[in-house]
C-alpha cells in the first residue's frame, strides 16, 4: 500500500480531545439549533412537560427532544428510530443533548403530543427573520402542493369506489358458484375445477364483502363521504398524471429571500378557498400593514379576492380560461365593455346591453344584461346560438377588473411567482423522500410539516447572513 495516504492502526492508542465541544466548530449549524431552542419560552408555546411534575420519574426536558428533532430535520433524518440510533453514535447530537439518549418511542411521542407547540416554534423563527429585516419587499407568492400520506390508494374509499369493489366481488362469487355447480353436475371438462379451492376462494370473497359492508357504514357516517383506513384524515389529491392519497400543503413564500413565511396543511384537494387565509397569515407573520400576494389560476375565486381586497391585501391572480364561447370560436365576455356610469355593456357590434334583472347564484348577487337587437345583428353567429347574448356581472366585479388591470401592468409578476414558490416545494419533497409524510392524521402531519419548514428556513437564513451572523442575532 505504498504511495497512498495511510490510516492509523485500529489498535493504536489515541489521545482524543478532552471535551465534546472540541469536536464542534464555532460555525457548526448545531450551535444555531442549541441557541435557538434555549432562547424559546417552551412553557408559553405549550410544550408538555416544560414545567416538571413534583412526583414520579423525571422526564426528558422538551428542549432536549426539540433539539433532537430540529437537528434531525436539518440533516434529513425524520424517523424516530433513526434519531434514536443517531443519539447513540453521532458526536454532534451527543454535544447537543449532553449525551442523553432517549428511545424512539419517547422521541415519537414528543412530536405526536406537541403538534401545536412545534408549529409555534416555526412561527417564532419567522418572527426572528422579521426582526432581522429579511421581509422588506412586502410581496409573497402563494401556492399549494400535494404531499403523499402513508395511506395507500387501495385503502381509501368513496361511495363510487366502494360500490364498484362490491360489484366485482359479487361477480367473482357468482362465477365461482357457477363453477361449483358445474363440478357437482360432473360436466366433463379437460381442466375440471378443484372444488376445495373454489370453496376457499368463495369464503375469502365473502369475508372481503363483509369488511366492505363495515366500511360502507363508516362511509355513510363520514361528513365528506370518504374513508381512509390507514390515515383517517388523508384524502385523494389529483396530481399531474395520476392521483395520490395525501394532503394539500399551502405555503406563502417571501419573494426577496425565498423564506416560507406561513404554511398550512389541509386535506382539501382544491386551492380555490385558500387565498385569503394564507394571505392574512403571511401579513401577520411579516408584521406588515399592507401586503401584495401573487398566486396561480387555481386560486381564482371572486369571494377570496374580495376578502383580500377588504383586508387591504393587493392580489395578483390570473383568471382561468374556462369560457365555452371562446372555445367554440365565439366572442368571449372580455369582448363586452362595461360602462359603470350607465351601468350597461357595449357589445362588439356597438349595441348596448342594458340591465334586466338581478339574481342570487351560489350566494353571489349577479346582474344580468342583454340587448333587444341581437336577432338582427350581423355578428350574431359569432356571438351566441341563443335568442339573446346575456352577460352576467357580479356585484363586486370591479374588484376583479381592477386586479386584471394590475396584472396587465406587471407582466413579470407571474415569472416572479414561479421562481419563488415552486422551488421550496421541490426542496422539501426531496428531503422528505418518496413516501413524504411518515406520521398519520392532520395533527401529526402538521407537526411534521412544521419541522420541515423550520429546517428549510434555518438553512436559508444561514446561507443569507451566515451561521455566525445568525448566532449573534439570536444572542442579542
């Protein structure tokens, strides 16, 4: 082995450093975790066991378990069993915990029992970022992404899926019974069915049917008529190419430093009802009186945009192209110009569409306009196949028109959204692995996501101002 770098013999005595502190450099991220947790008021945040009981066996301080989890998520070690092993062999983790080695069950129960408090820790770090002046643009991008739960698709049932599965089982039972009847009549066949095997298959199918009937009773009691057997809170989510059973994670990301200022885990497959809630959370997180938010077409909903407008939040959400008229080659609603002084529309032929009546549709007050000259119009074939072209206008349509005007004056805003909010999702999913969430139920999943977001923000800030800068800021 000449001309190679030589290692020491395993039997060679070595004088190791006298303390664990000598193994941890001054700029090691583990020192950030230590200082950050020590500065938190864990009792106020609601951690169980922050105030020790006067009797009974002493427990681990929640600060110790929180440090283990933050360190684990910073280093892509989310499993409680893996964290148990790391506490026994990892020098950095030994330094962080004072050589305490809790078992995996203690570590797992801490995350399960302190979901709300862990989310509060994530908000505390966002507050620190606010104090450091990292949110100066007052512009955030909002988006949602689907994360896979531990529940398999075959373990999720809807009414239609359950009915289809029961019909398949009934057809299978009928087929096997017919085969048994044929065997009993001793119909000659080159490949006669095995009677015992057929009876065994029928028994198994009847057991499956009985299980499905039990699921059917649960399904009828469920508010949304869905049942997930492994993770009760997981729901089907449509994704590109295929569907998964999981959760919809919403984030609001600062456009200046790409920090996640607010997040929320939901089990709703659509983003349409999330805009105002996420925008208000983001404004509170960055401590700004005014805020601008940008989101994709999936967030376009009149009531949500109006709620943001009333809360003094400026929105940039493009309108989805769902017009059947435009798809058929006819004039879209945008071709009709509204005059607020006259309260009427002008059509492409120059005729006036006057107000006719108002109605309530899905809780929204809609005004209906049309012209009496549609029958003789030379552009009628390009406009409508009906007797009259009717245009409906929401009572707060001016808010949507104002937003569309802002979008036309800011052509780069959607590019800013894309490069801001989509990268964090890709990073988080890479950290979490193919299975994504390890915990079950909305409460546990929210805690797990909170730890991932905290780890992401910690890494971002250490890149922005450096480990030493962050340590000084937390100690100040």
